[in-house]
């Protein structure tokens, strides 16, 4: 399968991405690019996910995909991984969209390369704004979060420390006028500080997938 390259002035470029701050000048895509036009719901969170966080990510991603929503995440360890695991195992309407912080010829982290392949095989896609051969740089990962939020109709945060990268995705979502959802967590856990703070600041609290569906459908 060949990597496709779509510039911002191409009619195939996702329209919603053109409206974000600093839209990528080019997107590099492997897999089903048609689903990018439909958008989806982002599920992101801590790389150091607890068993509770993993279970929540699996459950919410499965139920959203059963309702036809594509699941967007960053293919990182932890919550991002579990947000996509259930999608590649099922044959639901919703597919997986993984936004990488590195070029498509060098999937990172290495342990998720098989998952990336399964995403493509099952009708999803992996995308990046970084050209083939680009070096992996730490600054790329916060930057790619604007793409995750830009493609999304809602952003769900499941476990985030006080300075988690997932909170950057939430900030981008708020700038875009995209709804932010947060799953409450254990008050004794560091990975609950960010999500619990988001709820205090006005993020929609999620205790079931129904909370997300009702809000998104209401705004459709």
C-alpha cells in the first residue's frame, strides 16, 4: 500500500482541519482516507494507564464504534493504545484513525507497529504531517494533538496527570469549539489529577458512553 500525500488546497483534504490554528500544509496517509472526511471522536489519556483506565478506554471505544463513530487517537502507549485495540478486533461501523507524531515509515512506539498494521487492515488509517524520513522529535507529539482535536467532534480524556499531553489535546479542542469530555478518576491517583481538574473547570463528566452520545447527537 502506498502512502498518499494530500496538500491543504486539495479537495480531498479534511475540511474541518482547515479551520484549526496552523493546519498541516500536507497530510501523509496510509489506509482508508475517506473516513477522515467524516471525523470522529478522540479518546486520549495517560501513557501510564491503570487497569481501570484501560477498561474504560476499551468499553467507550467499542460502544462509540458500534454507534458508527470513528475513534481518533495518537497510537501512544497506554490509553491511546487501548482506545484502538477494541476497534481492530471488531467489525463495527466505526474505524480507527491514528495520528502519529512521526513519519509513517517509522511508526513509534515500536511495540505498536503491529497495531498500526491492523488499523489499516480493518478499514482505518494512520496519518501524519511529517514527511517520510523525518526524525522523531519530542516537540512533534504535542504538535500533532491539534490534528487529533481538529478531526474530532468531541475529545474524551481518560486519565491524565497534571501536566499530561492529553490536556494539550483538550486545550486545542476548546480553541476549536470542540466539546471536551472527561472520565472521573481515583482522587488518590496522579493520573486522575488532570481529568478531575477538567471536570471542575467545566468539561462534561463521563460515567457512561451514553453521556457522550447524547451530547454529540444533540449538537448534530
